[in-house]
């Protein structure tokens, strides 16, 4: 995306984020999924772990980079194993949508020393979209601690999201890893289907306008 003027903000900013999320609108709210499946690496090979998940995606105020305009959702996912209390996995970040170009950005960090910036594109009315990131790039990418780089290096991240006819949504993630003691890449996959627990809270600007 090229702009002659990189400083001037767009004039037509709508305060109501929920009305401008494009394909991300299907994700807004608080969600619960109890049928998650995680295929992860173990010392003897691949192992499958079930998990339950609560995901909160709340609208944020419109964001600008000069003329670039994003509408988005603040994102928090918390996963546990069935019947357990301790955190199995957690992610914190943002989903962003640029109406002018169809750009989708998914940024998140996990509390084991890793951050991801994944990108994709989709039409405003898309019910399925994909984002991806590749290690070593500066436009979208993956950064990890020294231990993870040496022992469980993440080379690629792919995520496909599908809005379901019943109002819920599903995802499939494929994290391609190079593990130190293995010759072939390992595909660490996660999948789940989420059902709505509570609707989203409008963003602060929209609440103020009301």
C-alpha cells in the first residue's frame, strides 16, 4: 500500500468498530469451546491432547497509521485441559481489519517467550479467511526466545478461521516447527469450535457517541 502523504489521517473514521469489522465481525464476543484438539510434540513422537478454551474478543477504538485505518478486536484466549484448573496455553493480542485493502492482521504473544504477527486478506463478507507468518521476515514474522529457537524453532504459522451457520466459529492452526532432535519438520496443530457465551461490549468511542 503506497501513499504520497504518510501523515494525514483519514477523514471518514466511523466511531462504531462493530459496524466496520468485515470478516472479523463473526469473532466479536466472549466464546467457549470444549472440544479442542492439540497435536503436539513429545519425546516419543506426536501426542494428542484435548483442551477447553475461553476466548474473549472485544472491539477497540479505530486505529490509524497516518492514512491507514484499522478496526479491530482485543484478543485473549485461555485454555485448560478437561477437569483441570491450571493454564494449558494462553494467547494475548489483537485481530485487525483494514477495510480499504482487505488486510487482516493477527498479532499475539504467548507466555513462553514467543510473539507472532500473521497476515492475510479477505473480502468484507468472507466467512472463511486465513492468516500466516514466516520466521525471518520483517513484514509478518515470528520471534522466539533463545531456547525455543534452538530446541523448538517455529518456521511457519498458518491459521484458518471459519464462521459457522449456527453463529459460532471454528479455527485450525498449523505451526510448523523444527525440533532439535528430529530431521523432519513437525506440524503442531490445534483446532476448536467456539460457541457464544456473551455478546461484545461496544468500543469506548461508540459508547460515548451513544
